[in-house]
């Protein structure tokens, strides 16, 4: 087993960290306060190739495998202090993966190049006001009775929702089999389609530069060709998508943990109280030590998850273990980081309170921690 990064991955790590620090960290505090999506930085991410990490080269991307893309995302969130922007990038990559895996040749040729160049922004929409963790209870329906499908219903909390040019919509097909989600299909919906609208960006506790909103479908006509994958395969697609999403989110969270950890080490070595550095106190050092333990264990889990997906295998159990462990580790690392920085940690100037606010959502989106625990128990036959 080889745990080292190869030369290409090392170079990629260094260049993305350097890029992120140089191009993405100005005005983050202000953008967070205003809740503004930093479109110029998004375009820079596209120029850097970050939106095309997983897009095949023939469609203008870098065609990386998931392991390399996971390293790139860690580098991005390690260098970039705007976790909302990183989340928007991850959302785009999740949509690219779905299109690449299930899209027709026409759909890929039409959308993948523009998603990699950042010209189009994408969102994926599953959650509804009455169907969050319980995905199968979704009510958005796709009526197949006319020549086109008619989408009716609504989604909520959708990342990139207010900006999205292309939305992947999961909906219940009126003629499908209702058992095990066999009535759910997946559609590509374009901005400007009559009957489709997005709500205003929702005000949030954290990840405020990421734009989230409701989506409304009022008898939106979508052609047969707009279906992604096969009819009734929505839950199968969702199952695959959520594994990729959990790997990509986990990669981004680990980069943030590393950034926060290094900030704590630096502060603990320089801040003096009672005539010595605060890091000389075991209760402070132990908090930082725990961050390091979680970072290293999280990386092992990440690379296992990514390796499984690169082999074309399912990683349901591993993705849930990794997502649960790393998202909870991120939240506790950010909370401890504020504590280690004392009063300064509580101030906006220190920029850790934003990381803490941002981290809270990590144990909610992409399946809550409780749902990951349920999946792990189910996989153990409980
Ligand atoms: C920042 C952010 C970005 C998001 N982006 C997207 C997106 O792009 N697309 C999208 O479709 N959705 C998105 N979501 C929605 C997200 O996926 C849901 O919020 C999440 O799945 C939980 O659903 P819910 O909010 O309805 O909570 P609920 O399902 O109502 O859960 C409420 C509480 O009950 C617990 N609970 C529920 N069922 C069980 C159970 N069986 N066992 C134990 N505990 C249970 C939950 O763990 C939670 O603590 C986003 C959410 C956030 C916060």
C-alpha cells in the first residue's frame, strides 16, 4: 500500500494552495457579512480548472480520477478561507459527475464544457419542505400523461439554487412503480423554462456566500430528452450521487481542518499567559492533538472512499463513515479553535467564528449525522 502523493498530485496541491491564497481570500469577511456570491472568484476557479476537475478532457476538463480531485479540493479549502465558495464548487462538481455518468452524448456535449468553464452554474435538487432525510417521501411529481413531462412541486435549501442555469431535479413519475423509489426519475431543467422559478437567497447562519433557495415548478414542461438516466432510475442515481458527494464534501472539510489546525498551532506557540506559551498547557495542546488525530484518520478514510469509487465500486458504508467522522471532526475542530484563541477567537477579525458558523451545516447537508449512523447500523444488519 502506497500512502504517498505522486509528483503530479504534489504539484497540484502546491499550485492550488498558492492560487487560493493569492486569488480567493480578499474580501471574504465582507462577502460573508453581505451574503454575496463572489462571481469573479468563481470565474478564477474555473480558469484554474477547478470546476472541470472531474470533467473528461474531451469536454474541456482535467479528467482527474476521484482521488486526485479529492486532493485538489483539500488544497482548495486549505488555501481558500471562503467555505461558501468551496461548497459552490463542490456542488458544481457533483452535478458534473451525474451528467458524466448518466447523461446522453447530447446532454454531455451540450452542458459539460460550459459547466467546466463556469459559464453555467449547476444545482442538484432533492430536498423538499416535507421530505428532507426521508427522500422517498418527496412529492414533486413528473406527470407523463402528455407528450412532455410536466413537473409540479418545489424544492428547498438548494445550493447554487438562485444562480443556477441548470438544475438536476428528482421527481416522482406518475406512472412509475412506487416500491423502493422506482417511481423517481431525474431531469435536467434549464433556467428560463416557463413555470420554473427560484426563490430569493435564504439568509443563513454560515456558508453565507453560498446561495441557497427554494425552487418552484408550476407545470414545467420538460421533454423526454431532458431525462437524466433511465426512467424510474432516480433513486439509483441518487444513491450513486450521494456517495460521490460525500467523498467531495469530506475532502473539502479536511482541507479546512488542516487550515484551522495550523492556525491553532501558530497561536498556541506565540500567545503567552502566565509567562509561557499557551500551547505548553496540556489542556490546550490536547485539543490541537485531537484535531491532528482526526485529520489523519479522516484522510485515510477519504482515500479509501475515493479509491473505491475510482474502482467503480459502491462505497455506501465507507462514505457514511467518512462523512460522519469528518463532518463531526470539522465542527469540533472549529469550536476548539475559537476556544484556543480566547476572546480574540470570538471576534470577527480572527476569522475563526466564520469557520465555526460554516462548519455547523456540515453535519446536516448530504445526510445528517443521525442518518449516517442509521446507514452504518443498517449495513451491519441492525
Ligand atoms: C447549507 C445547506 C446546503 C444544502 N444543499 C442542498 C442541495 O444542494 N440540494 C438538496 O437537495 N438539499 C440541500 N440541503 C438540504 C439537506 O440535504 C437537508 O437539510 C438534510 O438532508 C436534512 O433534511 P431536513 O433539513 O429536512 O431535516 P429533517 O429530515 O427534518 O431532520 C430533522 C432532524 O431529525 C433527525 N432525523 C430525521 N429522521 C431521522 C431518523 N430516521 N433517525 C434519526 N434522526 C432523524 C435529523 O438527523 C435532524 O437532526 C442543504 C442543506 C443545507 C443546510
